[in-house]
């Protein structure tokens, strides 16, 4: 423990410490600086309160600039009992007598209002006691607490006021560069996977897309930590703020002005928190909601109405209409979702619409990019800029692919819209916004639930017909392009795993949005949910291969550890403040390292896939043999002509592309050709995986007719000879191969002249 020297030229020590511990969050200035922007009461009936408190200490000129609007009801001689702590560890404790220190106006103290900005000189002795790390370590968790004790009168020896201030040094991990970097990597990986898939390398595209979506989900999980109504250390608050872009929480000035106008025009009352910052301080709740609010005499205020609650705790827990918590002396307290909005410089009443607008923009821009790329491909093909068969799958089935992409966008935006829509139902910012929240929440939930039902139905039909769920799921391009976003990242036998995944997302969103006033409930719920997710992922291992399973199980593990840290932050175990401070730093460092590893893995994988001659060969074949059913661009040149010939002979439409606009019925989601096509020999592994049985292809009929191929139907009654050959010309490679494979006719046998060819009858064999 250190003793702070007292100097007649030193300012009130609580002010020095306020600015000393309040300048450690964001590197706003190149020079060293310490700052405090709020002063909170830390005991009931505090005789000294401040609605505005802004202190900036610059060690270069040993000057503290103080702007304070405070009210004092203390009269008499006092002592200042000052404690400075960092990460819960007390580093300085001293008692200052304002009479001997020479503080004018404080010996004795008189009641009244202080409202004039002023500067104070800080002695070099006091500055020398400030460690250099206080100016450089980002998001330092430091504070100064001052008890004002009476030395005269009836209350002599008692504390008549307690004030507390957090300190920042301007250095933070909440950086715009981190946000752009993480968003760019995740977004470009998704775009690259789409391009690689369009080129026909479906296996490589599936791996890149799965990794990108898992990484995006991890970013959203980090953002959810910041949205919880749990007191978070400064490092955790700043770190989670880096990922709020994944929840659509992005500030654009002109959009905020439009949203404010929209709210007013639809009967709402926008909050004006940022307009009042010049006269009112905002405290970012850190030590617990009740501890921060109850000393403020328990008043909740809003521009429209008085809260109908008996106590502040009840009011805060109830989350009344658009409730910004305001203390009796005028300052505001933000926590949970409001805390994230405040740090993003967004009014709390605009937060829901901000997330909704950016989700809508994301969906519209994605759709326009797909349409523009379709047009570019057609123009490029006509101008011979690209080969005629480049992006053939996309060009022929782009409408179905567009539907699948929009479904995937819905899946990506579902976590953010679940949280924001449910939270809006508790805030009721305007009637129109409530209607939008209901529409988007239930609309997206129903759409994704319907899509999951379709996938399960298709897989079960495939099991019933082919004893293998992968058969129709991956052989039919209609089902793959439209519904594949739900199951392509999983192995075929785990097609159902999208249902627990959607349930996991919905549960987390409900606890975050509806339990803002109870951090302990949120923390316990997170532990249960994340533990269930980790156990399920580790036991079932539902993803497509070993590397993808390891990637996702690692994410589940770190999410579970973060949930345990959240429970520690609630202080339910009454741990020493030093433990909570250290755990906050550990969470930040551990997640930063983990995020860097995931980003590097995704970048390396994407680059290798883009510059590899045949990226599909980088990955082993799936255990479900999905590649046996999927038409890859690498096989186009050897199969396209035979596929077209076989489809024409059978009288079926093109097997791989459907020119008509497909609707959401079963017959169009599952093409008839996919159900009639026999299993290739390479599906033995996938059949053993799902049914542990083996299908002998030779036992399957060559056509759908009840009596087999047409040339067998024409066999004369009682004849020992085979039916005439389906080919009338001289032996060709195709007819020779056909005869050698199926023993259709003895060599040299010719059909009668009046026998029509099965090619003319529209019958044929399966290519």
C-alpha cells in the first residue's frame, strides 16, 4: 500500500484520481491522458452528487480540466478518505484534510451548487505516483472512491457522502480496424465459397462456406456477451463491441436521422440521451445494477412518464417502456443492450430499427449482386470473355440459387433479429416498430422452421426410397440449391441437426432480450445452453468431416468457457474484485487469440482453394459419399453428352436444370429424375453409414417399367432367344458398349425391318 503525498498545490485528490483512472479505453489522443466522465454515488443519501462530471488530466502540463455540475448539502469540516484501485486491487489509500491542504471553498464545506468549469494544477509529486502503465494499458479497470467524513457537528465521525469515478486513458481494443478486418474476412470467405461452387468445385465450396458461417456465428456469440445485462469489466465491454457489427448495430448518421423521423411519425418518442451529454453524465453500469442504482435514491425517469414501480430494482427489472434509467440527481445509467447502443453512439430507441435496416440492406444488396452477376455471366459468355460452360449451373438455375442464398441470409440474420425483435416488444418504441418486430420475428422463425421441415421430409423420403438420406439431398440440384444452406455443412445422416441449431439460437436470443434486468438468470441460462451445445457437438459430431467437427467443437468449448466467465462477472460468488478484474482480462486475451487463429485458418484455406487447380482434391471424400451424387464441373466434359442423350431417350426434362420457375411444393423441391435414378456403385460407404446394408446395383431394374426394359418386354412367348437389339445400324461404340454391359443381343442378330427402335418409342436405359 502506498501513501499519496499531500501538497498545498494539489487539487482535491478525488478529482485527480477520477481523471487518473478514467483514461484507459480508446486511443483518442497521441499524448498521455487520464479521464473520467461520470461520478456515481456509492452510498444511500449521499450529500454530494453530480449530474455532470468530466475531468481530463494531462500529465504533460500537470493540469486537470474539470467540468462539473454538482450539488452539495454538506456543511461543516470534513475529511476526504480516498482509495484508488486497479482491477479490484487497492494501490493507493490516503486521507486528505482540505483545511491543511489549502483547498479553497472546502474548509469548511458549504451547501450549494457547483457549475463552473475550472482548471487545477497538479503537483509533480502527485503525478510521479501514477505508474506509466496507467497511460498505456488498454481498457484499464481502475477507479477512485472518495468518502467524505464529517469532523464536526452531530454527524462527526460518520460518512455523509460517497462518490466513485471510473478512469480511462483513451486506449482501447474497441477499434474500427478490428471491425472492418473481421467483417471483411468473413464476408469475402462467403463470396469465395459461392464463386468456387459456381465453378463446380462443390466439395471445396462446402468446406469454405461451413468455416465462414461457423466463424460468423462465433462473432455473433461474442456480440451476445456484450448484449447481456451483466456487469462487464471494461476490457470485455470493449472487446465485445468489436463484433456488434455482426448484429447489425452500425452507426450511420443519415440513417439515424431517418430512423428518428420514422419513430416520431409513427407515434413514438425518441430518446435524446446524446443531445444531453453536455449537461448530463452517463454511467456505464459495471458493478451490478442494484448497487449502482439504489444509492441514487431510486428514481427512474423518462421524457414521457414516471415509472409505476415502488423501487428502482423493480423498475429496472421490469424494463418499462423505453426505460433509460435516470438517477435522482440527473445522470443516466446504461446496461446490457442499452450499454451497447450507447457505446455505438446510437440512441436506444433507434437500436431495433438500426439492426432491422442493416439486415434488410444486407439481404437486398446480396440479391442485387446475384442478379448483377447473372447478367455479367451472360454478357461475358456472348462476348467470349468466358467459356460457354463456365458457371453453367448458376446461369441455368440462378433463380433457385437466389432463393437458397436468401434463405442463407435469413439464417445468418436470425440471431440478431431474434434478440432485437424480442427486445423491442419490451420497449415499445412506437406502434409501427412493434408491428415490424412481430412480423420479422415470427416470419423468420416460420420460414426457417418450414425449411427445416422440408429438409427432414426430403431426407426421410430419400431413406424410404434409397435407404440413404444423401441420395436426394445431394443428387437433386433443386433441393441442394434451395435447401442446402441448412444441411450441407452437416453429414448426411445428421440432416436433422439444423433443428437443435435453430432451437439453440432461439433460446439464447430469448434470454438475452427478455432477461435484461437479471444478469444471474442470463449467466446460468448461458451455462446450461452452452454446456448442452458442447456435449451434443462432441458426442454426435454432426459436421461433414473431422476437421470441420474440430473447428466447431472448439467454438462450442470457448463459448462454454465464456459463459462461466459471465457467471463470475455477476459476483454471485462474492469473489474479490481482483479476481473479477483478472478474469475479464483473461476473457479478452483468450478470445482475441482464438479469433486470430480462426481468422488465419479461414484465410489460408480460402487462399489455397482460390489458387488450387482442383480444390476438391484438397479434401477427402465425405463418408456419406455426397460427391457421388453431386454433379461437379470437373466431370462435366465427360458426362454432359451422355447425360443429355440419356435424358432425351427417357423423355425426361434436363436432369440438372429446370427452366421453369419452381414453387415450394414437394414435386419441384425433389425432381422426379432424382428419385428414379439408380444408385451408383460408389454409394456403398454412405449406405453402410446410414443403414448398415449394401445394395446390389445389378438387382435394380434399368427403367421404371414394371416389366423391365422395353427390349425385354418384346421377347416372344416361349422363346429362348433374347429380344432384338435396340440398335439397327452397324455396331458402334455406344451399341457395342450397351451390348457388352447388358448382354442385350447375340452378336450379329438384327431386328426385323418393321421393328421400331426404342429410341423412337421414347423408352431407354438409365445413363
